[in-house]
């Protein structure tokens, strides 16, 4: 059976006076309210008082709240804010006593433990929470203080599960920024874990039952009885304030024995001063008792002065702690940079593996020259993204281009040796070069090449009347065409296998020259820049052909 919502329980209590419904609300939120109060006042007894006041106030306002549920988004948020306001009110009433206690410890300040993240977060958590807007604060409370999943949060805030998750992430980051502005630097994941584990510890045994009974009783008594109870509470608070003030002051110096001792001695000193004044007013007191009190007072003052001098070493210790913290930040930053570089390298290596696997699945894309490639060639081919079929085709073409280049580099000295040994004659068959290589070359690789008249590749000027080039492309749209002549070698660029393209490039030679002359020797960035310089119909046809080729490659 699905549990009733907070507003259903509140409505049952306000309309039917159902104490069991109110008890259920207290059971659900007593720990949250108590823990919030405890963080702010650091006193178990005072935290209990605050929790009792908050739930009593809830019981009194139950009818108004249940009649207008749209005025606030969740009961957790209302209780949290009410606790915050009540805690601030309690603390303000104790300021004078706290100041008197702090005078003894003004030279003692607890050193923050750099390894205890929660002890850094705890004193400023509620102040940072108060700076969040209502939506962000509700999201943090429900997720990390109440440990609700995103479905429950979505139901409470009337949004989808995904929207609830995004709102929680956004709110956590804003809370982290608020803490950072207060000197607490902590990662989002660590902050979430610390709040979830430490923010709402289990309250004292029987807390919920005590609060529920007191709150319900607070709404049932008559005005006379309520006045009496209030007077009693005021009286009890007055009687307890000395102890509470001492507890709050001692909490400021948590972890330091000297500070605790100084606070205790200061309390004893005030008691002795009061006793001394009483003894002076009472003539019946013996002189011996006065002398004993004066001696004890002097001893306490001397011990208090020794504790003050011991605190003089605190600035040096603070400096050492600050230095260690900076070293820790520097080491963390260095490790983060190293991790980022290693992650990028690992991702690059994974792309190389994917490229090799993809090429193995497409044997038609392979050529024998690929055996000449090294690791750097594979890394260069995999340097870009590998997502679409076009990406892989371009990467395969890059691999083939590098491999063919390596073979052409080996082939050039072989050609020179052949021509030197054959009266400067160009070979008529590519296999005639086989005996002139410095190292053996795979015959299957050589058989991919042929010898053609130089005019068939007008874009490459390699000298002589013949050129060595590939017989055919693997991928006509992306592959480059290599040419090796008696004066050198070069590539015609990707996608230029079609003889008509070569002729078109040759036809546009005068157009390119006219553009360069008119623009200070600059080459065109886009083909459209050449349009004003077309003078013949043949040039316009060649321009249209190359422009269509350029557009096809761009897509």
C-alpha cells in the first residue's frame, strides 16, 4: 500500500484531529529538524527545544497550511526554514553570554583539520543553504537530507524524473559554489556524499515521541495553562542559559584542550569573584577563608595567563597548515592535468583500434602498400572523428595516401638508377624497376602502377614525356593521384582522378592567373571568387564542373 503524502497526513490532523497522522509527520522529519538545529547551535538540549518549538508551530498552523498547500512546495522545505529561523532567534538571544565566554578564548582559534571535510562543511552548511532559492533548496533537502530517489522528488515537486535529476544536479553545484565563497573547496560528488551521510544523523532515542507529545499538548491547553507553561519554559531557559552558553563557547574551540580549560577556569573565576564579594559583605566570614579564596583566585589567574602565552604559537601553526593546504591543491591540480592527458591519449588509441577493425572488415579498401605504414601514420589517420561512413572513407583514403607516398619515395631513386643505366631512357614497364630498389619491394604493390603519357596529367609538371602513376583509384571521390617523372613526384589532390577534371583544371589556368594578377598574387579561398574572371564558354563549363565537384566533396 502506498504511503500517504505529507499533505494528506497534515490534512487528516487538521480536519479530524488525528494524532496518529501528526505522529507520522514527526517520525518522518524529527531527525532532519533536530540535525539542522544541532548544526547551528551545537547543543543537544537547545536543539531539542528548537525541534519542539518547530513542530508545535506546525501543529498550530496545520489547518492554514492544509487549506492552502500551494503556498509552499514541500513540508521538508517549510520545516527546514522554520528550524533555521528558530535557531537564529535562539542564537541571537545568547550573543551576550557567548561574547563573555569568548573573551577568555580570544587568542585561541581551533585549527581546521584539512582531512575532515564534514567539519569544514558543517558550520557553514545552513548559511549556504539559506542563500539558495526555494526550488534549489527543496531539491537538495529531498535528495540528500531525506535520501529520496528522483521519482519521489519528481512527485513532490510536480516534475518528471529527468527534470528532478537535473534540478538536483543544478542545486548541488550552486550549493558547492556557496560553500566555496565561504572558504570550503570541495567536489560535487564528495559534497553529495558528505551531506547524505552526515547531514541527518539519527536523533536521540525517543525524540520523535517526546516532540509529538509536547507539540500536540501545546495545541490543546487553555490560554491560562499555555501562559503557565510558557512561563515555566522561560524560567527553565533562564536557569539553563549559563550551561548552554558555556557549551556553545566550548564548541567554538573544539579539539583544543587549552581553550576548553580556559573556559572552565573563567567560569570558576566568576564564581570565586561572586563568592568573594559575598564574603566581604558578610562580616561573620573568617579571615582565613578570605585569604584562601584570594590565593586560589591568584593561582587561577596565573594558570589562565600561562594558557594565553601557550596560544602565541598558534599563528605559526596556522601558517604551516595553510602551506600544506596549498601543496595539496597544487598536487591535486597536477594530477588532474595528467589524468586529462592520459584520457585523451587512451581515447586516441581506441580510435586507432576502431579504424584497424573497420578496415579489416572492408578488404576492398586495402592496398599492398599499407604494409609500409608506421604507428604515426595510423595516429594521423585517426586524429579526427570516426562516426559516419564518410569519416571512415576519408580516414582510409588518408592511410592509402601515406602508404602510396612511401612507395613513391622508394621508387624515385630506383627510377634514377634505371635511367642512368639505360642511356637516360624512361622505362616502358613498371616491373623493369624491380632490380633497382635499395630494398625489395612487394611485386603486388608495383603492379598497381603503370606508365602513361605526361599530357594525360596536365596538372603535374614532372618533366619528360612519361609519368608513373596508379592504374586506378580505390575511392575515386577521396583518393589522390600520384605522379612520378624524371624530375620529381607529386600528388594531384583528392578526388581528381577523372581526366575531365584534369582538363578542367588546365582550362582554368588563365583564369587563376588573371585572379592572382588582380589580387596581388593571392590565391582564391572559394571557387566563386573566380567567376568574374571567366571569359570563354569553355572556361565557364570547366568552372561549373569543378564547382559541382567541390560541393559534392563538401557534403
